[in-house]
C-alpha cells in the first residue's frame, strides 16, 4: 500500500522523510499492520521542549510489532527539531513562529508555515484519527489532560469525546481552538485529540510510559490493537478560562497545576516590567487549575494560568 507517497508492505516498519518545501524534511515512521484497519497519525515535539511525548513515540517506534496491528500507524516523534536542539520554548528559532498557531500552513510561507502545510497535505489525507502529544514547556507545569474539539460539529465532538474517555488522564477539556495541528484537523473533518503530560523542562520514565499507554489505549479504541485496558474515571471540563499577560512583565503564581480553587481565590499576581502596573488574577468561579506558568518573566500574551470546571 501507499502511505504519504511511500510504498510499504503489510507488516513493515519504515522510516521516511516527509519533504518540506525549501526546508529540512520531517522524519516519520510508517508502521503498516499485517491486517487491514484504520490509520492513526501521532505527532510529538511540535513544541521542541515538551519532552514526554517525544520520548514516548521513540519508545513506541521500537516496541510496536506491526504483525499485531490491524491498520496503520504514522509516528512523527520530533516535528520541531530546531526548537528542540536550541532549547527554545514553543517557537521554531528559524522564523520565531509557533507551529501550533500556524494552521493552515502556506506552501510559500516561512519555514514553520511550510511545515504546517506539509503536515496538512501529507498526513491529514492518511488519518482516520490524529493525536498530537504535548506537555508543559520548560516554563509551565500542568495536570495531565486531553483536549477534544467542540467547535467542529456534533458528530465529530461525540466521536472525539468517546476517544478521550478511553485515555488514562483524569480530565478531558472541551476546546474551541481552531489553528493548532489537532484543532485544524478537526476543522477539516478529521477526529483529533491533543494530549498533555509533563512540563518544566523535565520528563520521567513514568510519564513517558503513561503517554505510551495512552497511545495504545487510543489504538485499541480504534481497533488497531486488540488489548483490554481498565477504564479510568474522568471529569469533563466544559468551561475554562485562559489568562494571559497583558504586556511584558513579572508573574508570581499562587497555585499549582491540578489544584482545586474557590471562586475569587488568588491565582497569581502580574507586575509590568517597568513596575508601574500591577493586577491580581482571581478565579471567576470554583474549579481546577489545568496549567500555570512557572517562569518569572512573561511576554505580552504569554499564558499565565488556566482553570476550568465541569
């Protein structure tokens, strides 16, 4: 059969390079199952300093046995390699752009925009389902959670909610974002999820194994593998607030990721870089902290803290 323009035989595992116009190709692994079935695309390293997903896909490349698969799996363990090796949070240092804000891409745009174009043109047509692995960057901590799309139609919302429920994280978050790798896929009619785990520039073997398990859980949900997992209780976050810095300044958090907060509870304090402006961020309702920035210095529009409730 043909995957992403490359010929591959049933039961074969093959590394390929997906061409980016005028740029460095994206390295991918094609895993063709011995039996027919759906195709799952999994990406990691869209943000180069979010390490758990990167290591999880590298481990799955080594451990998945194509002879046991019913369908195909396409893995991209490290999309933003320049950001990874430069240690740059969120951005591609080649052009200073955040790949997860550049969908749809542009074939004649900057390097990051051309990477987005390649992902859409080569991977989206193959995907029966797409999973994008993320985590807190070196300046963020978060509670493990999964985002599923709520703005791409009721049928797709229901399908991705069921898929999210198959994972091991304790929170699933309804998202209306539209310009990320997974959310733009949803806008194009492809069921997709964004899984978050890890942060603060660290990773543990337990987190890597948990990400691997969640990829396997999704494969089982799609019928690509035949293995039973016990269900994990999960809370749906239907309402969330994402606070951002109004300008360059200092951030002093008062809460931790996963912490439950009360209405009007102090979440953190922001102070402008020139010291002339200050404000407190307080919870607008009782809920749970999804993630928060741990860095002292924040730029205009940088995330500060996010929290939500059922």
